[in-house]
């Protein structure tokens, strides 16, 4: 399945349901997050809406728009989401494949919203990226 695709969302939800250990692997991550990958293959911007509660993957949805899109600049709806992380497809790919550390990525990432909440849960966020990397992805 392709990285940052609808198929990836479907597989993540399926695996999350099948793995009772996932909440502990995700270190109790509780966040309402938008993750935007810019300049994805096909000249698209892709946005994942990810809702987690106590490490449980509650919902994931995807929106795709031609790049450059307003997914990059639209105001964050803080009634629905805690944070939004925006970076290039390549940066997200490097993070998931563990070719880049979170610290190294900070200069390549735009973060909107509740930064303290996101930072206190960075271990869970890293674990979420690692979970993505365990799936049979095509890049």
C-alpha cells in the first residue's frame, strides 16, 4: 500500500483493532491531530485527521487536494483538533523510516495549535510513526 494513502488508513485501523498491545505501544497517546504532507506524489497535498485516546486509534480520515493547497494555510479549528503538523512528504517519509530524528525534523516542520500538549506526548507520536513503518508500505 502507498504511503499517505487511504489504504494505509484502512490498514492502520484494522491493525489497531487486532492488536490489544497497541495502546501501550503508543504510550497512551491522546491527541486530536492533523498531519499534512505537502508535495506528495501526484502533485498533491494530503491531510490525515487522527484521533487517539489513551493510545487507542479512534478515527482516521484523509483529505487530498492539488498542491499547493489551502491545507497548508487554512486556520486550525481548535474545537476539533489540538495540533496540526505540516511538512513535506519527504520529511514525513524520513521520520517514518527513522532516517530523521524528531529533533532534526523540527526545522522542516510547521506546528500549529497546542505545542505543549504535542511535546508532552512526543514519545507516543514517535511510536505512531514507528507503527506506520511496521506496515507493508510502498514509497
